[in-house]
C-alpha cells in the first residue's frame, strides 16, 4: 500500500508552487500578456509550463506548510516580486509611449486622442503607434525570453523566504518613475530636434514674408516632417529599447 506523510507532500509541492505563483504574477503585470485579449487560462498554462521547464535551473525551495503563517508571508513575497518584475518591463513600454506623446505634441497630433481598450484610458495617435510598434519589437528581439531568464535568475537574487518587502531595498522601484522621463526624452530626442528646427525655420519665414499665412502652411509642414522623421527613425528604436529593457531587468539578476 502506497503511503506518504504530510511533510513529503509539502516537499513535492514546494518546488512547483512558489515558482508558479511568481511566474503567474509576472504574466499578470507584463504589458502584452496582461491585456484583456489574453485568456486567463492561457496565462496559467504558460506559467505552469515555464515553472516545470525551469526546475533544473532553480535553487532548492524551502518546505513551508501551507497552513502556517509563514506560508502567507512567502506567498506575498512571490506576488510582490513577480508584479514588480512585470512592472519593470511596463516602465520601458511607458517610456516609449511617453516619447510618442512628446513627438505628437511637437507635431500637433495630440488633439487626436481616443479611448484605448487595452489600458482603459485616453491615448494619442502617435503614442499608440509607438506602443504597438514596440510591442512587436518586444517579441522580435525575444524580449519575452529575457523576461523569463530574469525571472529564473530572480530566485537566486531574491530567494524564497518569509520577507515580502526585503527585495525593495535592492530593487528600489520607487525611483523607477524618473526612468520614464529619462528614457522617453532619450528616445524622442532626434524627432524633437528635427521638429524644433522646422519650427525655427517657420518662425524665420513668418518674419521675412509676413504676408504669408504661416498658420495655414505650418501644420501641414510640421505634420509631414514629423511623419517622415518617425518613419526614418523607427528602425533605430531597437537599440535604446533593448538597452532600457536589459537595464531594468538587471535589477532582478
């Protein structure tokens, strides 16, 4: 007759349970997989598959009975670390969308705001275009594999334990808000400089030829230059996006 003790059951479940919860928390806050179009069952299946495949690379997990108070603290730690890892990737996406906001403001397209069902808020045309482009770029450059690698390495940097907020001292997510403005301005700088030069030229034209209606020709010229500049600089977005993504994921390695 097959018999097993309660301690053996906890020892079997612990190597799968805590990595599964942290992985599922990452997929809950990751920009692409957290959208409403992705079914919840798909996220759960992917989290379980990644947890099962990553078992040889994971360190030994502590055996914690689920009916103890320590289990609640360990559960909160996995949720916080997973949500923070997904939030780090979302910061990079937000920086690119912020760059689109700046470019759209210079082009005069920020009046074209519409409802974004993926975020549940208002967004502009250029920001949405940048966000969609960088979502495709995230898949093309294997950004999802970088996130999975950082997730597996996070178990070595932040082992499973009863300290839910202990990783905050090393990660410092409270200062990540400044990264949005830093990376957003860095990405939008070429287009902003180009549109600034166009505005300076239009200003000189308005002073030299005052009979010319600068308001009638200024918007088409600015819009055309902005669209051409976005078309020319879009292939160059891979380098800053990859560098920003790797820099944010370094906190979990």
